[in-house]
């Protein structure tokens, strides 16, 4: 009995020390991780905006999957909107920066944060992957599954259906947000 109590106390102390160490590491690294995400999002915004001028970023609430909105300008006139979108794939949640024209058609997108499977869902990080969806959203719907793409394109994204559906849902939500009068 005495051994059991002593073992329990030792295990409790080991767990408590580990918990304090993990919390300390999180406290130290969390601001740096947030800063790295902010930098990645800013670089992605510049990438998808292309030659358009980037306006002020505002937080979006009350619209599924849309977290931030940034107006894009050309020669002083609004030419589109970039959105920070969130979605869910096979590896969990992810973030996408996507630029849309004023009618909700996708002009460009870049995945910035994800935990997708290497070799499958990680394809979504590559520029060609997001290029598959350019022009969709205004008159051309986003595909609901890889089989809805032309043969060659469907083969490129095969094996990562959950990620594909998550990406198309996020991009589709962004297009709907633009068409419903982005604020």
C-alpha cells in the first residue's frame, strides 16, 4: 500500500513538472508562432494581390469561414477583395488567403497554414493547385469533388479528397461573401 501511494506521488510530481515545462514553452513560443503566421499571411496577401494596391484589413464576424477582408485597388478604384479564409481538411484546420474580383470570381489563392498529409493534402500549398480554381465563383461553381474537374486536373488532386473538399468549400464561402456584399 505504501509503495502504491509513493509511486502515485512520484508520478503526479513528474506530470506536474512536465505540465509546467510545456506551459512555459508555449508561453515563450506562442508570440513568435503568431508573428510567423502574420508574416506568412502578409506575404500571401502580396502574392495574390499581384499588381493591385492593398487597402486596410478588417476583421469579419458572422460569416462562415471568412476571418478578414482587405480591399484591393487599381488606379484608386476598388478592383477586388482579398480574404483570410479558414477551412478544414484531412489534417485539421487550415488558412487560405484568396483574392476575388468585385463579382466573386477567384483571382488567386494561397494556403498559408495547414497540417495536411505530405504528398497528398500538402499539394494544396503549391501554386498550381490553387490555379485550378482561378475564375471560379462568378458563373462557374467550385467543384464539390475532384471528379468534377477535367480528367487531367482530377488526376492531379486525387488521393486528397477531404483536403480538396475543404479547400473548395472555403473558396466557395469567400465567393459567396463577396457576392452578398462584402463589408
